[in-house]
């Protein structure tokens, strides 16, 4: 289990860092120059000008990546670690109906991911910048 945690942290942190970097770089250079023209230091410019705008772009992408992370957690089943899918497998063995429990797991995964993606879509519409 600790190995899977370390692997997930290393793998997903690369994605999250790339998302943050790209969202910060998506802010027009004119915004940076405007902050500098007002006499702001680099830290003030990032805190007061750049990051609030970048964060608005980051929210939907970060939440979507979190949904993908939730889906990826089922991969620990392959190495025998305990997760939701493993719980369904154990329940299927106990009740003698493995196919039905795997179908129930698929339905629950779908409902969770579909519901979360709808929430992300609604949030994205609310924070979208009209350009």
C-alpha cells in the first residue's frame, strides 16, 4: 500500500504541476507588465494579479484530473491492494455472485464519475471568462 501511494503521488503530481504551470503561462504578458508598471514586486504581482486569474482557469482542469485520479485508483486492484473494486470482489466471493458485484461496481464508478463531471461542467460555466 505505501508503494502505491508513493507511485500515485509521483505520477499525479507531475500532471498537477503541468496544469498549474500552463495555466499561469496562459495569462497574457500584458497583465504581468501592468503589475510591474504599477511598481509591484514579483511576489505581489503573482499574488494579486496573475494567480487569481490563473486559478480561475485551473479549477475545472484540476477537478477533471481529480476525477481521473479517482478512476485510476482502481488500478491498485491489479496488485492486490484494497480499494473499492477489491471490496466488490470480496463481496462477490462472499455472496457467490461475482458478475453481479462487478456490474454493481461499474455502475457505482460510472455514477460517481458522471456526477462529478456534471459538477465540474457546471462550475466551469460559472467561472468561465467571456472573451
